[in-house]
C-alpha cells in the first residue's frame, strides 16, 4: 500500500497536470461525499496535490453518513447554497436529478488533454450520459463475478462454465463429489443478493436494449414487463435451486456467512461483488479466480456486457463554478489518483491506466479492473436502476420465489402491477 503521503514520484507526475490560476481571488469548490472509512485521508491527499497545481482553486470537503445523505443532497440541491460537486449513484438516482433539472450539463467541460472526457472510455462516460448530454463524471465502479476455488476445480477436473446450462450442471457435479458441499451459497437475508442474479439473468435472456423501456417505465401500459423473458429469468433461479447450487433457507442466510463458507474452503464457488476480493484476501484465502455470469442458451443478451454499478459525481445546475468543479473531478480520474484509490481503498477506478504498474494490487484485482474497463455495456443493478416501488416489488418477489410461495408468473404479475402504478404517478 502507499504511504500516508503521495510518493514524491507520483506528486511530481501530478505537477505535470498544472493549470494556471483561474483568477486572483481563489475559487472555493464545495465537495460532498459519503462518510466512507479511509476515503477522507485519500481525498485529503488528492486535494493537496490538486491545490498545488491549481492555486486559484480551494476544495472544501464535507462528508455525510450514508443513511442521511440522499435527504441532505436533495435539500441542498433545492436550496440556495448547494455543493459544487457531489457524490451520487449512477442509475435512477442520477437520472432523476437530470429530469428534475437540478444537475448541470457538463458536456462542454473536461475536453482538454487531462480532462475526464479525454482519459475515460466511452462506456464509462456513457454511464452518466442522458439524451446525448453528459451530466456527471464517473470515478469508480463495483462489479459482480462468480469466484471459484482454483485448487478444488483442478483437483476434481472441473471447468469454468461457458453457458448457464453448464453452470447448473457444475452444481450437480460438485454435489456428486460430496453431497454435503454447498456449491454456490446464497445469502439473501437482506434481499439484494438474489436481485443481483436477476439483474444479470434479465440481461442474458431479455437483453438490456429490449428491457430498457420496461425499466424506465416508457413502455406502453399493455406492454410493460410483459416480455416472457422476465418470467424465464425467475425460472432460471429455480433451476439453480433444483440443481442443488444453494444451501437450504437462503432467505435466512446472511451474506457474511456465505462469504465465510467460500473463504474457508467449505464451498467452492460464490457469486459476489468485486469488493469481496479484499474480504477473501483478509481472510487469508487467495487461491481464487473469477468468471462472469455465463450466457443463457437462446437468450438475447449482448456479448461484452456485465454487471457494473457505477459511482461518481455530479455538478448542481446552481453551482457558480462548474468549470472549476469539473477540473477537480477530472483530477480525481487522473491515472495517479485512480491508482491511489485502488491501492488504498480497493476501488475499481474508471481510469485503470497505471494499475498494471502497481505492486500493491493483486492479480485478481487487476483482472477485475481490466474486465470492467473492457465491458461494452454496463448492466446496472435493478435496485438502483428501477423506480423505488418497482425495485421493492422485485426484491420482495425474490424472497417469495426462493421460498416457493410465489411462481415466476406470479412474481412478474406483482412487479408489473407495481410498474403500472409507478408509471401512472410519473
């Protein structure tokens, strides 16, 4: 890991990004983020380096608890003193602010050589692009993979599945090796774990493009969430359950327990976020590799897509200093600061240019960072992407389907009903 201060070589490199002071009087940029353990120190180092090369700009960093942040930012954006740049989740949270006219169109900014539009890939920039205009700077993402125990797979001659059918067969093969082994534990006590499966199964079967109007509630009332592929996605969950992939009572199992089952070697696979790698490493288990959710036979999903939940920053339309705010945000996605955030915090940065040079990052982390950068279309998680009541309907249906108290058809009837009501309100 890096020392508490930026390495001299890194700081020297950052000085190459210097801009002349924007004015004799210093511009103050209010910068709002979540209260995330360890990030304050990282931001402090980045601010020091930025202000060294941009003496006309002063960054004032404020942190907020996650449980009150959404309320705080909504109040601020409708007030007279909003921040100049603020953290947001990409999806419905960011899109709603665009529709409300509360965030600035920053398409005209960040186009210089070191600007975010020059250093980030089109897929990353597209994550905060609406109707052809850019409304934010993506800085990092989390993704989702099947982790597998390399030694277990090698010992038993198991191979990474190339299709969903092979995934279910893999579970059967593991149960045949030892019926007491849980091949793919699922901890759905908080409801969101299964929602991550459904997010990708919807893409693999329905296709992101075909589902877009349903997710945004733009589809007509008679067509909204009627694609039979949505029902088929729930059936695939039941196929995993029938193949013995999961343990008994997944709705009563905490995610932490399933992660411990994998890192202890009790289970040879787990579907887990990119953040799980650091957890497994801390547990002393590093003999793992990853693969994406495989394609579903006959599905309409596009090649090159994967689960990617982007996080970044937006600029209020009421900010008096949008150009300077974007200059600061562009600095956050510079190669040096991106590497710092990856090494210090285990974040997958939007700009992975220097990650290959790092000796502090594991090969698995570097693989994930490159995989995210290579994704041609980012599939956002349903509980962030969907209108809140529709998201809740999906989360609740997942519990019922796993319990066997709701059929896939009934699950989609409940989701469609919630979507119709939400569409009427909108």
